[in-house]
C-alpha cells in the first residue's frame, strides 16, 4: 500500500468516525430522537432518527460502538415510536403510522406545526427495518428490535 493510499484511508476513517459521532452526540438517549442540526434548542428530525437506526449497525461493524450499546439505543428509539401518541391531535407524534417531520427533542411531540411527512416517515421506517435485519441474535433485546421494527412498518397506513 502506497503512502498516498494509507493517507487517504486514514482520512476516510477520520471522516467516517466524525460522521458517525454526530448520531452519538446529537441524540437524546431517553427516546432516541436525533437533532436535525447542531443548533441549540433545535428539534429532532424523524429522517435523521431513521438514519441513526441505519448507522448504528455500521458503527458496530466499524468498531465505533459496542453491539450492546447499539441495541440499547435502537430499543430506546423503537420503543419511543411504538408508544408515542398517535392521533389527529395537533400535538401528537404521528398519525396512522406516519410521523411529523420535526419533533421536540424531549417530549417527542410535533414541533413548529410541521407536516405529517410520508417521505421522512419512510426514512424512519427504513432505518427501523435495517436495524431489524442487522440485529438478528436470539437475545431478548434483539428479538424486541425485530418485533418493534416489523410492528412500526405494519402500522403505517400506506
């Protein structure tokens, strides 16, 4: 391997780790919601949260986080969405299996009178399904991930 290849590999590793760390530092560990951007008091984005669900398996494979820590984060996220308020009320988290684009980082309730987003809900559900496929061990936690990912997907009234 040439010096330039090693340097490029090292730079790529640094970029991958820095990108992954966004999802570690901008996530509320209590509910798994991921801030849309790093500005203080900014709401979570369900698309960013879905990306986190897909990124945690990559982090495990790259050695950026332990599998047990990833399972804990994924479970917190999926449990939150499964138990979140679903109704036509203006302060709910979602309705008919779809979610509002932006959610309050702490409460998980709709922020800014934003739209119920089919596109961003799809990112969230794709991340959940990705996690459900990756976490395939027989442990109770990983089984729960699969069950919740499947249940969330099937709740969407396509």
